[in-house]
C-alpha cells in the first residue's frame, strides 16, 4: 500500500485509511443498510487485516460513538505504526449530536480523545464542521487555536472536515489537511482539491463510495471510483469505513491496482 506525505509534516499515511464510524455508532448514519456494531474479536481481526494490507491510517471522532474508546483498547493489541486522525467540534451522546467550536470545548475534546485513545499526543486533529465552515473558522478562530497546539507539540497536524467549497479553500489556506467529499457522483468540491494541489496541502477524501451507495452500482464501481479519486494530484488518502473483511480487501486491491 502506497504511503503519502501529509502536507509538509513528517507524517506518511497509507493511500487507504480505515474509517471507524461503524465500530462505535449505528444510529443516525446514512448507509444503505442497517448494521450491528462488531464485537472486539471482529474488530481485532479487521485491524490485523488492515495492518497486513499496509494500512496505517485510522480515522475516528468523538461523533463516532464509542469508536475512540474501542480503538484505544484494541489498537495496542495489533502492533503497527498506526497514525490516528480524530476530530473536535462534534460529540455524539445518547443518540444525539451536539456541536461546540469554542477553544474551551476544543481543549476538553482533545484531552478526552487522548484519554480514550491512550496517547499523549494526537497525530491529526480535524474540525468536524456542522456545515457553517467559514463562520466556524472566522468566528471561533479554531484553526488558529489548533495551529498553536501544533506549535506547542500537543498535536502533529491539523485541519478541517468541511462541507463547502469556500470553507474548504479557507481551511486549506490555514491548515495542513482538508477532508472533502469527492467521488464519481459528487465532485462539487473539486476546487478545494485544486487549491490544495497548488499549495501543497493534504486532502483526505471522505464519502469516496458515497457512504456505500456507489457500491450498489453494476460493474466494479470501487475500482472506477478509486481511479477517479487518485487521478487528482491533491489526494493524499481516501477514508473508507467498513466492518466487512471482503470489502476492506477489495478496496485495498482497487487502490493498489490504480496506483501501482
């Protein structure tokens, strides 16, 4: 599995990252089918498979229910040079999401993530936008705050998971990473990728398979999707969430076929 540098940092992540929403949350999600949260044995098997496939990037968030806590407990049992990307801004408790982008809430979220993940320093922290990208950046100064934490050695890289073109470009102008939606069915955020490519910023692609809906199409939509995504020079990694070993293997094979 090819690895790529995250902007100008010393972090090198696999071209495929494992999204972990399904490890901790099955309420209020937009996947085409209902699913049960896997037990620890199944998660350990999935993590071992990811390691064997050359994956070292794990994507999580407080908004993913118990995902962080489970990873903190299980990742040490599967030795690898894991790099974890988590988030701030959104929490999910008792079946409801809530948002708080203040510096105080951001600091508490980072401390909580460190405790849950059992680490002293977070590899990558992204702001989990509620859709008001520009307002969040400009009103709360949250990217400036994360930049200060990076300078202080509390985090290694930072950015934002955005939902608008304007917000994505603004985030890319201030941060290391932008997580943007980009797939065969939706490439409205391509200007964000274009800006990132021109300014040597990292792009993590989310919804690469349209939250699973693209997989329902005929042929081999995964390979077509990965070829389309990685044709853009800005793409550092694509985050795909799955709890199905066959899907994980196929995703990795498609990316390897495209990049090798």
